[in-house]
C-alpha cells in the first residue's frame, strides 16, 4: 500500500501531461492553468479539458476553480496578458530583507 501512495503524484503528473499536451495549458503539481485569446476559445478548451479529465477519472472541485480571469497570482507571480511580474508582497519582502554589513566566506 505505501508503494501505491508514493507513486500517486507521479502517476497524476504523467496522466495530466500525456492527456493535456495538445491543449494550451500549464500544469504545476495540482494547478492547471488554461489560457486562450478569446472567451469563446477558453470555453471550448475548458469543455475539452473537463471531458478529458473525466475520461481518466480525475475529478475537479468547482469551488476551487476560477474562470475567465484576466490576471492570476501563481507561485508568487502575477500572470496576465501583459506578461509576468513578481507579486507586490514578494517585492516588498525582498526590499526589506536584512542585508549584512560584512560578508564572510569560508573556503
């Protein structure tokens, strides 16, 4: 039984990457980001995506999904049609990071 539990994330990733490869998606662990130029195309992709996930018995929780976003925060970055930029709280944390007066390197 532990063997099955240990390979579950690897199996999930393999299934997701194999079945979703033709679509405009980005997969990271349990996040699936779907992108498109228009809302109509996005709706088409989402229908295909959910049908494909259902065919391999992967369920999604509708309360965890967000749709038709023009900007989304992922892994400490803001992704939008304008590109990729760091989230503001990450920039503030980097600016307020302690910088030492002396650097000691022991070789």
